C-alpha cells in the first residue's frame, strides 16, 4: 500500500520531535512499534514554512528512513492575519500540483485538518481519482476564528465560505479521525457514509517521555519551592494573566510559576507578572526533551484556556498527564473536565476566576499527599488514554481499512 500523509503544521523533524504525524509515519515505517507492513511505502508531505518559528524550514537534521517532502508555502508573520489565509491557499494548490506530477497515485491519503484549502483540494483530487481519503481533525475552522472575531451576523457571513469548505472536506472523507470526540461528531454531522469515527488524543509516547523526564532539568529548584508549570502557546486563547492574578492573591514566595513556551503575547505576559511582582520564569520555547525534564520537576500544572476557545483535548493535556502531576483547569471543554473528574487528577475551576484558582492552588501547594494522590490519577489517565504506542494503532487501522 502506498500511504501519503499530509500535514501542513509539522514540527522540526529532530529526534526529539513529538509531532503527531511524524510519529504516525514512524509507526507505519517501523521506526517505532510493530505496525509496519513490508508491502507499504509511506511519505510525509509538509510545508516549507515552519509555522511555529514563522520562517522557512531547513532539511531534517536526522536521516529518517522514509520520504519527507517539503511543498513551497509563502509564509506569514502572525497566527491571525490575512496573509496567513493567502499562504495556506497557495500551499494547498502547490500540494495538488505535486500530487498530479508525483507519478503513481497513492492508495490512501491521510490528511490533517486544518488548514482548509489543502484538504479541500485533496478531497476533490481523491474523489476524482478513486483514492481513499482519511481526515484527522486537529481543530475546528472556522469555528475557532469565529470565537476570536465574534460579531453577530457579520461573523457568520464573513466565515460562510470557510464553513462551506470545511463541510465539503468532512462530507468527502472516507474515514474520520480526530483528537477528540467532539471534533469527530462535528465532522460526522455532515458525512453520510462514515458510520464509525476514530478518536485518538494527541498524546505522547510514555516511554520516550519518561526517558526525557529523567534528564537533568535546565533549572534547579530551590529547597522549599513549589513549582506551578505551564507549557504551550502564549497567545490570546490562554489566560495566563488570570493565573498571575491568582498568584498575586496568594502572595506566597515559595510558589514559582514556570512558563514553558512561546507566542505573540509572551512579553506582555512576562511584563504583567513583573508588574504584579509574581515569582515567574518564562523559558521560551524548549526542545521537547528539555520541556519534559522541566515539567517533571514541577509540582502542579495549570491549564488556563479562555471560555470562548473551541479547543478540546490538546497537546499539553497528554504531557501533563504523563508527568504524573495534578492539574488546575479552567478550560470549559466538557470532554477534558470529565477526564479530570473521572481520574480525580486535579481541580476544575471557574473560567477567568482568579480567586477560585488561588483557592485550589493553595490547597495543592500546602498538601503534598493530595498532590501525590491526584498525580497518580494523572499518570493512570496517561497510561490508559494518552500513550501513543497503544492509542495510535487505531489510526493505523483507520488508514489500512478498505
């Protein structure tokens, strides 16, 4: 079987790269696990533009034993800008040009959604050429954009073409995979031929996580400190200032806020923490192995996401669970809140409520036994729901099903 995986937003292809689509490609190629079929060939197609660093890519530094193809994309300066839509449009057209000149047609195309132009054009290409088309929904566009620019009537009208494009992608899929049940339900709502969907959390490989977590962290913890960890994007969807407000309420010098990640609002968040005289450290974006080691050194994690966010189960959830630490959560996603309750692995808080966060943080900071107990629930959740070596076998089956 000739398998083509398409994902615009891949990471850096280093050995420490924890990207979902690189990991799936490694499984299919036999680099990890035992899912390889000697009759298969697998190719990963991605963008020449590195979304996270906002710059052109270099060739992979590690010689992976499968084909990685970079397709030209103009690029864009910010996550939310008109130039980004143009860039995605051009990339989608270039991907289809590549498919048309590739030589042989693949047996199956496994395509990340979003962005939208590429999956839309690839769906039509697959339909025309009788190629199995499998989608993997990572986020809901344009719903996520409508949350940011929510002007009644005007927003619906402005985003109507993107909504039609998304529905067309979902409708044409021969199989639907997604990172959450709610995303699967959204795609399946407009698809009349898929009877069963496949939900697989982003997750992480626990064996790899544990190996990285055992490394010496880049920062040394002082005696008596309690570290509150955050990892991920520093942008408008994340209410880091509310966490800072909670720390300001507590005014507890032993609690240190370790913020791992980068994004357009990093300096604004850093300046706000300084204005509040909160004990916070902003590390910037770290290689995955360094992030694992530092996260494991924390005592508590925090997941502060705006109530308007369309996000459900995301990358940091798997890493938090793998770390075996309790989580303080403000995200409204019913799916994630239910996981926290089911595994008793932390506290759900009211969104944007600094007092509530402060109270829960105080309870955990002052009670080591409670941290251990809830942390054990986190790790159990990771082992049962987030371990890629087991969970991604369902994605492999979705790809190979006829």
